[in-house]
C-alpha cells in the first residue's frame, strides 16, 4: 500500500484584514466593497515560500531527530526565492537531511503540488520504500487594489509519501494538460497577468477540472457519489460546488477552502486543505483532491485505520487558530515590495554574503547545529574547536548537536528603533536552550509585550537578510514565543 | 606574580580637544588640538618623543587604518606609531602600550593619542561596524543601545527590581552627568536636564530612552608619559602616577555558555579585582576618591558600580538614588560629564577619562574641581555586555 504517511502545513501568523484593504483603496477601487470580509494570511517581513516550506515540513516530520527515512524532497511553488540554486536543497539543509536525498524544485502551474505527489508515489513504488516529502508553498505578489490582493493568501502544505504506516492510501490520479491561459507570469516578472474571469470560469475550470476528476475516479475505481471530502481550491466563489455537481459528488463533501480566513495559497492550497481534512478524517473515507492550472490534476485517497495514529507537530487547524489580525495595510504593501518606505541611512548597509563562509558553516547556519562537548556536555553555538569551559578549555571534543527542535527561554532582551528594520522595533536577546546552549538571536512573529525575560520560545527558519544589490537572500533561525493555541474544534467549522 | 606597574610611570602632560559635533574640524585638526595642549603641558618638543600609540576605532569614516594618520597629522619625526583598535576601550589600551614601553625602559617618553571623527556619517548614533563574514550571517544586526539595554532586563530579572524604580535610577545617572557636564566647557552637552525629560524621552531601545544614551561625538585626547625620574629632571613636581592598568577580554563564556546571567559585566569584575591588587587597594569604597566609568548607557554605569565593588550586588539602584555617585556624594562619578555629556569619540574616550583624573588630581578642574582627591579609577569598556574588552586603570598622586 502506498500513500500518505504524514502531513502538515503552515499558515503565517499575520492575517490581513480585508476591510482595511478595501477601505484604503475605496477611493480608487470601489468595486471591491463586497470583498471586505474576513482576513487573508500574509507572510511576515522575514518569510517567503522557502521558509514556509520548511515550517510545513517540520509540521509534518515533527521534532524527532531521525529524519533518515526521508529519501526525497519535492518542493512545488511558483514563488521560490531562487531561479538557480536548488530551493529544495536549502530545505534539506534546514531539515538536516542526508546529502543523498533526491531534492527537486517543481513549478509552472497551480497544480504542480499534485503532480509532485504523483511523482512521489511513482518513486516510492519504483524504489519499494523510503519516504518522499512533498512540499508546496506560495507567496504570490499582487498589485495594490487588485482582486488577487484580497483573494490570495500565503501558506504551505506538506505530505509525506511512503508505503509504511499509510494514513491515506493512494487510489488513482487523473491529469488533463491544456494550454489554457487564465493567467501567466513571464520569467523575471513579479505579478501575474489575468484574463477575463467569466471566460476562465466557464471555459476553463468548469470544463477542464471535471475531465481530470472523472479520470481519477475511474482509475481509482471509485464512484463520484462515494467521495466524502472534495477539495477544490479556487478563488471563484461556489465553483467547487458547481464542479462537484457536474461530476456527481455530494454537495456536503465539498471542503471549505478557507477563503474567509486564509485566502487562496496557490500551489500550496491543495496540500494545505488536504492536511486539514486528514486531521479530522475517519477511516474508510474517500478524499478527492483536485487543482486547476494549465489543465487540471486530481488525486483520490482512501483514509486508513492508521489515520488516528498521526498528528502533525501543530497542524493546519492550530496554525489557523493562532493568527492575529493585521490592520496596517501599508505594512502588507511594504512587506510585499509594493510600497517603498524611507529607510534612513542605516538602511544603506551592504548585506553582501560571503558564500565561502556560508558554505563552510552551512550546518550551523542552515541547520542550527551546535557543538556539544562530549566531556563536559556543554553546548557551543557556533561550534568551535576549543570549548569555552572556564579553566578547562578542551579541544576537539565537540560533536554536532541540533538545536532547531529544542525549546528555549529568554534570558535578556531589548527592542530598538535605531537600526533599519522592516518591522520595527528590532527585537533580539539571549536565548538559553533546554539541554544547554545560548544564542543571542532575533525574535519574530511578536507583538509588544510578547517578549520578556523567561518567555519560552521555539525556533523558526526565517530570512536573515536580503542583499538587494545582488538579489541574494540569506536565511537563519529566529526565536518566536511558544503560543498556546485555540482549540482545533473552534476553527474546524471554517 | 608580576610586580605590576604601580608608580613606575607618570603623566608628563595631557591634552584634550573640545568634544562635540565638530563640524569645523577634520580628524587631523582634532589630533593637533589635543597634541598641542599635551605638548605644551609637558613642555617638550617632538624630537623628545620615542614612540606613539594611536587609538581610533572606525577607520572607514575616520583616517583609515594603521599608524600613518597620526604621524602625518602631527608630522612626527618618523618614530614608531602603533595603531590600537580595541573597540571603546582602545583609548585605555593605547595608554597601556605607551606606559608599558616606558616602564620597560625601551622608551623614555611616549605619547598615546586617541581620536574619533564620528559626525561625518550623515546620521546620529554610531555607524554600523563591520564584523567579518560569518557573524552577520547569524548574529542580529544589533546596535549598541539594545546590546546594553539587555543589562536592564537581566538585572531586573535577577534582583526583581520594579522596572519603574530602575528607570528612575538610570535617569538619575543621566541627570547627574548632565549636571556635571554643565560645568565643563569642553563637554559636548553642557545643559542640565530634569527627571521628567528623562522619563518622557523617546525610547531608543527598551527601556533606554534618549537621555539614557551617551552622545556620539568628535574629539581627541592625548597623554605623554615618562618615568618619574625623567619627569623630575624636566622640572615636574606633584606627579600623577599609574597605580594599575588592567585589561580583561571575554573569551566567549558569557556569550555562549548558560552560566552568565547577563546582569553584570564579567570582565569588569576580573579587571577591577586585578587592578585593586596591582594598586594595593583593599577598601575601594574608602580609598577611591572618584571614578570615570564607561557610561555609554545609563544602565551600564549603574551596574558598573557593582562590578567595581563600589555598590553591593543589587544595591546600585539604592546607592545611585541616594546620590552616592553625585558630585557631592561619597565617590563622585563622571565629574566631567562622562561619556554621557563630555561625549564619546570612541578611540579618545579612555584617554579623556584619564585627562579628567589628571586635572582633578592636579587641582586644575575649574568649576567642577573636587576637594583634594587622591585616587582616581578609570573604567573603559569596549564591545557589549556579553562580549567585550574591559579596562580598569587606577591613577593617583606620586608617593611622597
């Protein structure tokens, strides 16, 4: 049996209030008045598709040290930071995976993540084992006062495909490839160009998606009426119900696409919703997941008895539950490079990255791997040849010691308004790790009052700096408060 | 155990430029200003200088690297010039170099000059320093106020101090320095401030407001040192001699282990202990007449009183508020206004502190002259609380 053996997702902490956006643009774009409902997820200043993919991967894999079972990482996205430099390879470094993992970046359409799942299934089948982690993430840039600005959201999804401990068995897939250009984005461009919505809906989605869905049902040998969860992400209201009806899928099987709270997360949205469905799905239930884009793709799964044995580290429902409403539209515009704020002279600092240095220390920088002295047990970050132990500086006694999944506690902190920072105040301080180790590091996803001495924190992989002159993004780990999350039940009604 | 530096070297002359926003002066002008005063005070000519130590921290906006800048600005007679860079403690370290050279007998007369030209950046506060290629890839793009502000959060945590009380105490530190600076014509800031101004000032780095931060200034200071016997032969009497020169450097323990609690400066305690031993001081609170400490931020000065043993641990808040370190208190601190008001041209600050001690011990401090001081302590800190260079020097009257 091959199928899903793990799942997870990620929704950023910030939720942009659509009312705020609509009101700010009302003078210019009054046609969006009816869209002033709910929120959309927005990345913080230090997040992108890559950091969200890492977050979803960690949600799926959990805090366990042993990740050797992951033999492949397929990263599906149309908004990855690098065109050349393997983005999935960066994810592998952040997850401290082995260097013989098969890592791939995939893109080109909104259904890429489902294609990636099909490829992962084929790989597991041909290799007879080993898990493949399929990740999908998108942070799509939009122009101010556009429909997409309100409809889209940022997020990531993850599924682990394997043949041991299957939670949802893969039954079949259907694919339709058609060069139907509802939107496009040329290489080097930031923002999509869209064609008329009515044509896209009536000639595109309504006609092409059912072809892929019916093909998948046929391969899976499942009748449309048997489907318990029909996932079809789209920014078109009620199109999922219409397609369900066309295909003969029960109306009550249609899964809410989180448009009111998260928005459409693009490539990621299918896997994000799939993970949310799997949190609650019952053994024996049938799931049909389909996405549209240059044609359409559909996958059918049957939930197994093992589904209850797995919990993501947090899970999409908890990510949704912990969000905070953001009412500063200019913050959203600034974070998405749609508004150039004055930075002052301190913002002129060169952030060039020495790639030699980055490579030499990639384990510490990307994986947050410290050195633990085998004699004294003290933890050193960054690792060093000589230990700091006062009066007994031992040499070459440190072994790699991972800190990313360990919790920490704030020893000292401050929040300053002096340096250039995209989201002031710039807040940093000393974090002591459970089990030893100390790093003076930045805090992120925080509001005033969230950080104090003794605050418990956890690690997140984030953008450290952007070198705008050379278009290079560097990453490192930051600390964020461990938040008690609203119960999942509250958000499941979504 | 080394015999130490006590009374082996004396000050022959000193000079200090006006500190402040010296829009009028180039780095070279500042050096010349301090040098001229020091040379006139010493009563010697350039040919009598055997070697020089030159402290400057930020070469990119100053005069470049190496020692040539000093030699060229002062047209020194091709003597050795060593450029010293040890963050904000560079000035004291340059003095250490000159004093050690004289004490060794390698030089008869040596000069140490510190200079910083900070106001050519185009903005307020310190410029961002470059820190190599690795540190920026993991360490926050931190600024000094937030590094030192963390002392406040850690101190509060350790002693469970009411944040409002601590804010009042650090405000008192700044109010006192402004009151002192108002009597110093060379100071960058020469106006008194009120507690209300302090408490209501904009926050720079929680919990430090504008008045909790030292001024960023242009300036230079110079000291000429020699052996006491040479000074006597040049007609000098009532010398100020070095009693102790200690410097302690962090080795990463505070920054990376889990043992340091962040509420004090580890190196300051080590340097102070060694300096007291070198100077033969057993009861610092009784024996030290006055201090010039590294008050880059008000909280730094407050915890330094504990690091130097002038307050018991956890008691500096009370002692500060009780006025122990005010001009009319038991152990006046920053009688010249300190970094806070005299100003902080980084490479010059350690020598500026010595300048004030020298004036006070010679009874030449004008309106701010203390009554009959005998021993002065200089504390000069470079870096940040978790990783730094800390110098503690003690000077006093020549044994008579």
